[in-house]
C-alpha cells in the first residue's frame, strides 16, 4: 500500500528507485507572499500555480476575511486588492492553522491598520515563539498582545500609526524580516532591518520587482512607505518540496530524476551544495527569471554519498531541508554533523528531536545536541515512524523508506497536506507504482 494523501497512515516499500521528470507544487513562501502582496496592491493581480497545501489556504482565507476578494479563474487565483487602506476588520478570529509564515506576515501587515484582528493557529503554532515579531512591531507603535505577555499566539493586534525603527534581529528569520517590511511599508520614515545571517529574500526581491520602496544594501534592508503594484505571476515550483525527491534520487540506486521549473533563489537551494559536498551527482540549470526569482531545473542521479558538516551561515538557507538532508546523511558513508541549528527546535515540531526519532526508528544512530545532531551513516532499515504531525518529517520518512529494503509505516501521515497534498501521487508517478 502506498501513501494515501488523506489517510492517517502510509506505508512505503523499498528499494524504490525514482525515474522521470516532475514539477512539484508551487513554492509555499512565494505563494504566501503573492496573496499578501496582491492584497495590499491597488488593482487586480493573478497568480497561477499557487501551492495548494493547508498553509497557503490559511493565508488565502485570512486575506479574504480582511475583505479582499479572491476568485479562482481557469487555474489562476485572482486577487482584487484595494491597497493597505482597503483592508477591513475581520469579523472573527483568523485561524492560521500550522502556518508560521501566515501568522507572522499577517502580524506585520495588520500592525498599522486601524482595526482589531486576532490571529491564532493549531497547537504547534501556538507553541512557537511570537515575541520575535511582537517586540519589533510594538517598538514601531503597534498595539500587539498575546499569551504570556506576547510570547505566544493567539495574538491580538490593534493597528496604529507606525514610526520607522532600525531593527537588529537577534535571529535570522525571513518571516520576522517580512513582517517588518510589511509594517515598514506603512510606517512614517525609513525602516531598517539587519539580520545576523541572510535568510530567504523573496519578500525584498518580489516587492522591489513590484516597485515598492524596499532596498537591499550591504548593511541590510531599507523600507519607505509605499505599496506594491498589482501583478501577474506564475509561481515556480517549491525547492523545499523538490528537495525530498532530490535526496531520494541521490540515495536510491538506479534513480534518475529531473525536477522542473524550480525556484532557484540562492537562499533556497543550498541543499544542492550540501548534496554536492556529499558527492551527489546533481546539476542545476537556470532557465528564466519571474518577479526577480531565478527558475530552472534540478537533475539528480543516484550514487554513493559521504558524510559532511553543515553549520554557520549555511544553516538558515537549508533549515527546512534538514530532515531530508538527514536522510541523505543516514544513507552516506561516515558521519554528518548539523550544527548552529537551534532554530530547528522552534519549527512545526522540535525538528532536532523529531528528525532524530525518525532516523532512530529506522535503525540509524543519531546523537542530538542543543543546536544540532550527528548522524552516523551507513544503515537504513524499514520500521514504524511517527511524523509527530510535522509534514517535513513525514516526507523525509518516506524518502528513507524508499532507500531501505522492506516496508516502512509512517503514522500521522496526513500532515503532508500542510505543504504537499500531492506528495504520494507524485512519488507514485516517479516510481512507476500506483498511489
Ligand atoms: C519561511 C521562512 C523560514 C522557513 C519557513 C518559511 C518564509 O522560517 O523555515 O518554512 O516563507 O518566510 P524563518 O522565519 O525561520 O526564516
């Protein structure tokens, strides 16, 4: 039985070589931003190929609850924005589900609106730190409250006139940076945002391409008051989703896969560098640029891998791919160390613990530390794994299952729909098996 996208459990049997071409769904980060930027532009925007997972659906519902009309037209989502001033008070609490990007970007968007909005989410999201966005928004003049003094959602936001502030972020976070950019576009004066290491830069690339006053300089971002223009966008495929198939193709003997139309933003495809360091046969070919984002294909063939080290400034650019890379590490010869990655502990699950538990259940030796873990490569056996409700752990476990000989059961499977409801079907198309 292969994975069923709507059931609570999946089983995958290996070894399962993957062969062929695949376009994974639209990039989740770009999809969230497309909906939010379209909502604050004045005029009609169209986005084709938005991610269809629960996270992006939560952003769409949120934008609709702010009075912005979104309609489906021939595969496109059409958004009728009326500028920041067109956003209206929602008549109920906004439920962001599992989505950190939704809640944090919306907090920045709403920080300057003269309305009351309450943002909440599922149990996982309500345990994730919100003070990193609440503190800087308060410093700009917004009235934001939340549980435990503003550390956790639900967040209650009463927008106010904002003044520009220079922010020196203590952690590299694209979600926090993006919230402050959205607030900065509505503040008086020049807002500045500096981060300790570069995080993904979709917000600044897309907004600059849409004529909004957001500039990247050597010392960080500078934002003045202004609005993006409406746009037409074909959303490129999500490199974080592609990474699961890239790792699978690298580790399962006999695989040969090409991933089409992938967003090749350098802040998103550092997993390719890691796989290359491990000896993978992987090639990236840029083909075009859409709204400032490079797009192209990634071709991967199986081969022997060796352990590596992943740390320092590379970490923010591979953070979402670490569960998949950990599977590559398990299939590699020698040890792989992930360091400086304490942020993994505050993702959809504590990914240091959930990644280690997933690999341990499959016979791999793993040692965890406060800021990372070491994988002793060489073994991958079938077993029974729980995703812990984390979509990326579930998909990484499926990749491990294809590499191991025998059948692996994955419990709590349905969370894959957070980012990639089509995962099992796409896997079946590359493996020549039915989903
Ligand atoms: C995201 C930013 C990242 C990433 C998340 C999506 C975004 O989080 O882990 O899955 O779309 O801005 P950070 O805010 O920690 O960078």
